[in-house]
C-alpha cells in the first residue's frame, strides 16, 4: 500500500514538473471587451498600403510586430487594419518583440463571407503550436470578440490569424499580460521527494519488525 502511495506521489510530482514545459492554450470563454487595466490594448502605428507595421501594448509598452498577407491600411491607435481598396486581407501574424510577456490574445473584426472559418494558431515561447478554428455566421458585420488564453502561465511567441475568404477589417486587438503561476522550485521538489523516501524507509522497517509478545 505504501509503495503504491509513494509511486503515485512521485508520478504526480514528475508530471507537475514536466507539465510546465509546454503551454496549454484554450479558447477563452468570454474575452473582456474594451481596455480594462488587466488587458493590453494594442495601439497600432499608422501605415498605408503596407505589408507590415507595429503596435504597442498600452498596459506594458511592449512592441508587437505585425505582418499581413494582402497589403493593408493600418489606422492609428486602438483601431482597425483594413485591406487596401480593391485588395484582400487574408492573414495576419502578430509577434511580440518580448515573447515572455503575454498569455492571452483576443480580437474583433468583420469577414467578407458568411460562415467563414477563422483559423488561429498560437505558438508558445518553446515553439509549440496550438490551433483553433472559429466560425463567423454573418458577413460584413462585427463579430463578437474571439480569443485564446494559456492555462498554465506559458507565453505567446506569435499568433497567426487566417481567413481564406478575407477580412473586411480586423480590429481592437488585445494582449493580456502573463500571470506567472506559483511553481515550486526544483530544490523544493527535491526536498519533498527526499522526505517521502525517508518516510517510506521508516514505514518499511516498521512493517518488518517482529510483533511484540506478552
């Protein structure tokens, strides 16, 4: 019985240590609207007929590089990215200059075709990709805010957002600052495992001790 308990504890500890090595991103159930203090509104740098620009996350002043497929007009501030007249905007990639600062990404916009699938691929700081797909039921109208979030404090290296049918506009992009989870230091885990080993040794000696006779 004691061996089973010790084994289970060791496995749990090992998984806790290993689990921190890779992020677990999920669809954010209800991304907050607007620029709350806990969210980082991405203020765009104006650019016309451009394939790239930058933005600044207001809560942290961190810079995000933005690349698009289909030359676009970047409005200034917490605003829109739109395809140039007669052009198409099918893909956007956001790359924080510092990939340790953000664990949440959300956006709004409009698509050109009803029932379009918006594909979002988040790559964490270790290079692991996580893919999601959202369906937008209505064309040429604002869709509700969409977002993804890390559940274990891992951070965003880049985010690619694609709609093969094209975006009419892409806007109000938010990056939320990462919340660092409380993870025991390796030394703490080592002390805990040593303690478990000592406890197991004592219990084994007791189990083999002859019973007292009267």
